[in-house]
């Protein structure tokens, strides 16, 4: 069995586990990787332009800039569409729960718009954090994660005292 076969089997196994809910989470993880890589690239190029030669990947950087320009250009549309999907999901959930109360599949799928709008909002917040922090995005993201972990631990310790 070759390396290529092992790799394709791994990819098939990974993607077969994806569903309509985990795909949104995967998109968020991809967005985080994308923004962290961009911030590291910005940080490395501001430290020393001489040791970090980026001329060899000029075409990739131009494509990357076009993606960032696209996100900036359609930022308002993104947030408006997220809000519209949220309100549409409320209507769809109400209608399907009233009309199709015995159809479990339809009722479970009707909630997807709410999940879509929530994850779209999370990805948008991730994007805005990247825009706000720039080169320091990775550091800020790590700091936010550390603070959230600390709060979670303190909350857990506080709850243990009462139970």
C-alpha cells in the first residue's frame, strides 16, 4: 500500500464524517488558519525584509490580497446576509414545527439556517479580529483563548465549592 493510497483513504475517511453542521465548523477552522498565516506573514515581513524573501511567492501573495480585498469589499453584504438568514431561520423553524410536527427530519433540518447564521457571525467576528489586530492576530487569538480557559477554570472551581 503506497503513501498516496494511505493519504487518499485518510482524506476520504475525514470527509465522510462531515455533515451540514461540521462543514461550518471546518470553514471556521480554515478561516482561523488563513488569518493566522496572514498575520504571521505580515509579522515576519515587518521584522526583517532582508531575511524573509517573499518575491518567490509573489503570485500567491497577489491572490491572497485579492481574497482579502473581496472580504473587505463585501463585508456589509456578508453581515446583512447573516442577519437575513437568522430571521429567515426563525420563520422556517416556526412554520416547520407547526405544519410538519410529525416529520423529525424536516424539523431537524429547519434549524440549519440558525446554525449557518451563527457560524457566519463567528467567522465574521474572526475576520474583524484579524482586521483589527493585523500582524498580532495570532498572539491576540492565543491570549483570548488563554483568558477564556482561565475563566472556565475559575468558573468550574467556583461551582465545585457549591456542590
